[in-house]
């Protein structure tokens, strides 16, 4: 289904060109405009890059991802291309530099086809918080694609590009991947530079990838990962080398799975799919170990205290002086207050208030400092788990894609759709969502693999193995 790998085959057989492939995606984006997946289409530039790719293909020296057509979440800074973060406050913001990941993609022959819709400042689980309208799930237009990287997920799932990038602070790549039948990875914290990613919660944010298969994902992560002088949180190691290792044979695994009481928030479709996967793993001779999660009840509260605290600080810079939207003033209006009140949406304002509250002097110890201690317990529990097992296997989401509007009136219900994803960000560990099939109504289901820090290469190898096993 339109993978980069298939494209390479066709191009090697001289059956297509990079220009033809790029034009196909541009047409398909327009034919699917009702999905609202894209905020900006980079048509002219994309065509120019495709012509350069064809030149290099014809000269016999293609680069690592030559002609790969890539869509970018609109919180990634793109030189001379509007970058809104899904917010009115950045409606006219045109960055003057490319994020490191984008520089690396361009340097290896990737083609930037456009910027994708998202929940405002990456806050949300359904893409209903975008100032530019909802994104529709391509499997059922009345349902959400997940969030906050919903546009990037649909761009891959609906075949509007080969691969896309998103950001994952508490699940924003894995959850929409599960809802759209795509692969979605959040790498280890520090494995991919975030220079040029507009920050939501800096100690949790990671850039990651959506793809239709493991091969394309491996090629992409090998290009964008590795030390970057511009981001001091990147660890001091070079690019991953996962592509060459995805087919390496494995011994039998020891796999951590969740006991039944951890699955109570799951609907029957997800439970059934999970059980089927476990039986296949068992039949294949792997050792299944039920894991005692010591603190899953504090994952969501810890995440929402820390994420909102950091967001309230990160978003202070949007004061209408330096960037974007400025409110029309009437007498007695405060310029900054009015611009921020009109420029930010409801969910963003809710989080700025919550974050400011947990950081305020009277409540700092009770909430923020306590959440930091809770985070340490969560990290410690992960260390114990990965001393026992090779990886943790769990659902990505408790349910299949829900209906638009179903959870908008109840923020807590919305937050609970991140039940299985926030802990990986709190612990920093790499995690991936793998598509495992559909329910009776044709809605996609995803399962998640989490591994120890810096085992990103192994994570892709295992994902490739599981993909074949679950077929
Ligand atoms: N859905 C979560 C939230 O709303 C995660 C968002 C994300 O990963 N960017 O915060």
C-alpha cells in the first residue's frame, strides 16, 4: 500500500519516477481534502526536490532516503513554510530555520510534501483541539484519528505520503497510529534531536515516525537519529543502525504482559486482539511473564501534573510581541492578556492554568515536587521490569477509535485514552505501536511494545518479527 520500499522496487525497474510518485501523492492529498489532514501543502518545493531526486536516481547515486515523500507535523519548524502548531496564536508564523530532523531528511534526498494538522500545541488525544478543524479517521469519517499527531497518522494511513513525522509527549504518535492502522514509534528520550520542535513538555517530548511498514520506519530513524550539537538533551551516540538489523534472527523472548486487572479499561475488541496476540506468542515458544505494575494508577496523574507544569512555562513566550497573532485592542485592554485569551484555545488555556497552579508557591511541594518523586518510582519500576523481561507487550489504547464529540465534554475521559502510553514518556523508554488487525466494524487495533532505554534498534527488529508472527 504505497510504501517507500515498493516505490524503490518500481524505480529500480524503471516503472516510475520520483516526480510521478510525488505528483501522485499531491493529487491524493487534494482528493482527500475532506480528511483535513494537511494544513499546508508544499507543492512547488516538493516538485523541485522530486526532480533533483530523479536526477540522482538517473546518475546512479541515490541518497539514503532518495525520493521518500514525507509529511511533517505542524509543530516542526520549517524554513519559509508556515508552522502553526494547530494554533491561532501562530497563524502567520513562518520560521527562519529548519528543525535538525528536517535538515537531515533533506540532506538524504527526502521530499517534504507538507505540514499536517494537529491538536493545538500537541495537547489532545483526538485532534479535536486544532484551531483549523478536526481531522477525520479515514476508516470512518465520524470517528477521530487520535491525537495529537492525527494529521500525520492519517497522511500515512490514507496514502497521502510514504512516511510522516509527529511528536509524542504522552502518546501522541502511538495512540493515533493504533487508531489508523499504522506503525508509530516514540524513540528513547535523547535519541532524536528536538531542535526545531516547538516545545510542549520538554522532559517528555520526542519526535517520532509514522509508517506503513517496519522497513520505511527503520530507514527514516537511521537518518534522523543521533547526537546534535543544537540539542543538549541528545545523547552522545551516533545514528541508529536499525535497517540492517531488522531481519536479524532472534532467540526466544521473555515477554512481559499485563495481568487482567490492568486491562479493565479495555473494550472487548482490544481484549480479544490482545489475547490472540498472546496465544500466538505462546504457540511460537516464547516465555510469557505476567508483570506486576507497581504504580500504573499514578501514570496519568503524574503525567498531567508534569506536562501541564512544563507547558505553562514553555508557552509563556507566546506573548504576541515576538510571534503571530495580535488582538485588536480597545481602551483598557491589556495587549498580552487579550492576545493570549483570543489566540489560545480552550484546552491550551486549561493546561496553562493547571500548570501555573501546580507550580505556584503554595502548591509546588504538594503537586509538582510530589509528581517528580512519583516519576522516579515509575522509572524504577521500569528498570525492574526490564531486568526480568526482554520487552513489555501491552495494548496501545484501551479502545478502538471513538466518535467525534464523544469525549470533548469530559477532559478526564479524554485523558484516560492515554492510559497505556504516558508511562513510556515518564520513564524515557522507547515504544512502538504495531497494527494487529481490525474489529468487526473494520476499525484498526494496535498493540504496543516497550523496551529498555536505547534499545531502539532491537525494538524495530522485534516489531518486524511480531508483524510476521501476527499475520
Ligand atoms: N494526549 C496526551 C495529551 O493530551 C498526549 C499528547 C502528546 O503526546 N503530545 O497530553
